[in-house]
C-alpha cells in the first residue's frame, strides 16, 4: 500500500511541476515590457459614475487612434516627442469635441503614475513622460497605455493599482485570495490521517 501511495504522490508531483513549467513559459511569451524610452497616455475621468467612465473611454478611443497613426512608423523617441508636441493642439481639439461642455486639460510632460499589477507583472509607479488628459475634476478611475512605442493594444487598465501614492480619487482593487485543493490529496490525507 505504501508503494501505491508513493506512486500516486510521484505522479501528482510530476504533473504539478510540468503544469508550473508550462504556465511560466506561456506567461513569459505574452509579457510585454515597457521600454525605458516610452511615451505614455493617461486619462483621468471626472468621477466613477458610469457616464463619466464612458466619456473617458470615448476620449481614449479617439485620442489613441489618432496618436497611434502618428507614431506607428517611428523608431526614435525624439521624433515621437516632436510630433506629439507639435500636434498637441490637435489632441486638445479631439478631446474638446469628445467631451462637449465638460472642462478638461491636456498636458504633455512628466506625469506621476501609480504602481500597477497586470497579470503577474508589476509595472512600477513613478514619473514618466506622458500625455495627461484630465476630464472635469479628474477624480475618477484612470486609464493608461504606452503610445510610443505603440503598446495601447495591451490593456493595462485592467491591472490593479498597488500603491496609493497617486490614487487619490481612484479605486484600489484587491485580488481575492484563492485556495487550491486537490481532491485526491485531500482524500489520501483523510485515509492516512496526515
């Protein structure tokens, strides 16, 4: 009986090690690193009301579509910086048209970002070069991505803010702790009173 239990335990151990190795490999393949020389886009909603969050998403879609076209073929951050700086009035016009009567600001420069967890990776908070669009009071949840090089297809917005150094007015989500149990292991523990 000891050999059967030992054999079953070995099969589970091998299977567990294999599953961990496969999970690590697949997550590494999908991981997107933000380069040191990058220009981000951060949009702060007026509030967390559904209407304000929807307006934030509309601004995001309009601005991101336009700026991505400008920088998609560029290979130099200096070129991207120059184009964005020169076309800032166009971004302001897009925001003005999208938000209507809402007050807003559009700034380009050093912007504070909170730490963010996305999948299993932490994107460290800090001050980064970015376009900052603040709608109304800017007290709602934010959305951000990397404009140059174009990484806005990566949905950083669904990450979790982990520090509150720049989260005034933003919700800080907590991940639920999950307990994993294996039926066979629990059964064997009951049988052998382990």
